[in-house]
C-alpha cells in the first residue's frame, strides 16, 4: 500500500528520501550498510547522510565497530525527521470531535476546545512574563505562533497597537466546522496581549484561503 506523505516531501532530493525511508524501516546504521541496502557507492551514501545531518534530519553518533580501535559512525533519524512522515491530521481531529458530540452532547466539542485555549493562554502568558512593551509582546507572540504552525506577518506595531496578517492557521478545518471556536481564540489572544483583539478577513488571493487580520489595541495607561 503506498505511503501518503506530506506535499513538502516532493521537494526533498530522491536520494535523501531513500535514506530517510530506509532508516525509518531498518533503524540506525552506518553508511556502509545503508549503501548496501540502497545500492550505489559508500561515498554517495555517506555524503547524503552528512548532508541530512547538517540539515538536522539525522543524528550522527560514534560506536565501537567490528574492527578494534576504529569506532563506527552510525546515522539515525532525528526528531525533526519524524515530522516528515504522516501524522494524524485535521480529519482525525474532526472525527474525534464528532464522536464526542454524539457521546456527550452538541456542545461537548466546543467545551473541550475552550479548555485547549485556556491551556494555550496559560502557556503563552508564562512565556511572555518578561515582555512589557507592545513591541516585546509582539515579537514573542510571533515566535510562539510560528512554533504552533501559524504563518503570520507583523504588519504594524506601535505603542499600544499591533496589526498582524495571518496567512495560514493549522486549525482552519476546525474553524470551518466549529465557527464559534474562532471567537474563543480571539478572546484568548486578547487576554494574552492585554488588549482588545479585533479579527477581520480580507478577500482571498486567487485560489488561496482568505487572509485574516488581527488588530490588538491596548487601553491607554494612566
């Protein structure tokens, strides 16, 4: 059965893909064993592995080899590489939420998602404890959102005001099925920033999803 892989996988060099797949299936091994499994020269396998180490997709360790006094270099998948392989996506999440609705009532999914945003708010506020100005908060918020899979661009930031344009959100499928969740996130972000959060949508560019504008307006300090 063919493996379904993320779209970005197509951008990886075929030789790199072969190395990653083989290490996923067979586990850690030296370049000599890898070249025997994949075909081709030892030097080609070694170069592919070293390139993937530099890119952060492989770990490189030394272990005692079969020949006394000559440690062997072993290559294995890094945590970063594991994200290249299929994971449970939005479809799985939506199916679970639908099952929860059937088992616990119409509002059960939204109650659960609300608790998620409460946890997100606590996590972000803890990370932003030392951020005082709007500029500092904006920089930290952008970093946190990027780590959570959002694609944001800071459009404007000034004393007490910030405007962000959102181009991608990993929860978009959930927003489409549970529109009230959008307001939950909006409220959580406003509390995190200590500012009123206003959300609006801009027309989509060509076939892409609509862009979202988030504006944060903090009350003036006395």
